[in-house]
């Protein structure tokens, strides 16, 4: 009996213990599962993933949600503006076409007279045929600038020739029609008709949309440079002018006409400083390049005279100008590369009456296309990379016409085949007489650019 109790007692204890264990198991199991879940979360958070990239590394290397949700723009290509010239070695180019004096004497303008030269409606003269040959060259350039040698008369006249000019205003009509965008007017004849002459030319050019610089109606305008945007988008050109002489006349105000008086004159340094200040102002107004135009007095020389050389070199030494070119000598003169600046000393005449054999160079000229290459907004990137020149006669088969005598003969024979070739060769010798690089300075053949 005792054993049974003992056995029974133990049996009871065993059953009691078993009952307590079964009661705690769900709680223990829940705690265990919860612990495993916590451990798993810890492992996920802090242990390396199966691909070997840490969370931190993932965060650094993976694009952000913002980046994934935003469309990243493709970088825009840098726009290029090569202009109208045949080649451009950089992002942007400006080609400037210039030629010599528009020099009208009565024997020239009378060839283009209408039935009533006193007419005020634009029919007194028709100079369009005189300029027509320029058209393909103008189309192959970006900015085209003339040198307007003389004042104009009022519509209907009266007209006058040398020595005090007042030429038919229909010249402006033709200059506009052929495509000139600007004209310079700082010459030895700018003051021939006083303020009235400057006013008339200013008004006619403005009415035709042609910009002008060199002579002025007020002092404020005289301090402003001419700044021209290339219509092809290649860049912006600044233009500064000056003449050595007013043929002994004195303007009512010194600022009326841009001057470049010789080194022996007291105003010389003031004139240089004025030109440099206007070049600086042009760059401040956005000009990528600046050209300087010099109007000389000594005529019919195949070489640059002492004033031209000293003045051009002094201007070049300032570093203010990208190119310097000249007119006024009524003859073709050399092209020189001096101290980093190209100088075209003399373009000759653009259009003119025929002179006798003793001054036959008067009947010749060149039209030049000066190309600047660079990148807009980077001033130090710009340079002259080529200068194309085309030799020109003032007649075509006995009629007054602007006529190219280039080796590709775009308009056929001008004077005669023999004379055309001889003049072309003579002009080439003059142009290269100051050792201009033929890799930069080359004949302009419009049919084979």
C-alpha cells in the first residue's frame, strides 16, 4: 500500500509536472518565433546581402528615387555658326566683305542718268547696273561694308564733283539694293557740304536701313562705336574709323568727323586714344572682333606711305583691333601681318570714273573678304583665319561696271583677256610685297570657293 502511495505520489507529481509543461509551451514557442523574427530583421538590416553589396553601398551607388522619377535632359550640342564663307575652322565665324571708295564724278554718274536728273522720286539716276556684279560676292559674305567717300546732294540736285562733292543720292538706293549693310564716312571729303551734307547722308542711309559711322550729328553719337551682329549668327563686329585729313577744311566741331591725324600734329595722341576707347566700348557692347578703317590722303601709290605704316602699327600695338584696313589712296596697296594684326593698307576704288594712263591704278581695286574664326563669348579665341581678295576693274566691255578680273573669270572678260591678266598679276605682286602669307591671303575665286 505504501508503495502504491509512493508510486501514486510520484505518478501524481509526474502528471502535475507534465500538465505545467504543456501549459507554458505556446508562450515559449511564441517568444521563440518572435525572437527569430527580430533576429532576421537585424540580419537583414545589418548583414551583407546575398549579392555582396552593403546597404550603404547600395544607397550610394543606386540612383535616388528623385533621380529615377526625373527625366534627365540630354546635353544640348554647342550650336555652330559658320556663316557664308567656304570653311570655318571653329565653332563660329564672321566674314566681313569690304571694298574701296565709292567715288563718283560727273562723268560716271551721267552714264546712269534718267530722263529727268532733277526728279525727286528716285528716278533721276539708276546705278543698279554699276553694282550688279558684286551680288555673288556679297551673298558669299556675312557683313558687307562700303566706304562712302563723299557727301550726297538733296534729291533732284544740284550736284557737284571735285573738289567739293555733292553726288546723286540714288547711289544710296543702289548700295542698299545690292546688299551693303553699313558704310563708313570718315574721309577727306566728309566735310565738303558741312553739317547739311552729313545730315543728308545720315538720313538717306538710315532710311535704307544702312548703318553708318565716321561722321556725326551730335557729340554723344560720336563716342559710340558701330556694332553689327552677323545675320548668320556667327558673332558681332565692331567698326571704328578715322581720316588723316579734311582737305584743309576745319569742321565746326572736332567730334564731327573721326580723325587720325599724323604723329606730328598735337591732336594725334588724342585721336589714337579715341579710336582705342571706341574699340573697348564695342567689346563692352558684345563685339567679338573689332575692325579699324583708315582713310589716307596720298594717292596712286603701290606701297604704303609713311603715315599709313606708322599709324597702322601704332594702332596695332595697342592690341585693340583684330584687323585694320584702308581706303582713300585710290589704288591697291600691300597686305601686312604686323605684331599679330593683319593690315590691308589700300583697297583701291570700288567704283570710279576712268583716269588717264598716268593714273591708271585709279581704275583698279580689290574687294576683300576677311574671315574671323572663334567662339562666341570667348574673346581670346578669335583670330583672322583667311583674307580672300578679288581684283576688280571699273569697266566691263566699255561700260562702267564693277567687274571682277579674277582668274576664274566669273563675268567673262572685263577690259580684255590680256589686260585683265596683266592687271591681276600686277595686283598680286603689290598685295604680297610685304610678305603676306599666301596660306592666309589668297585670291578669291567665287566659282571654286
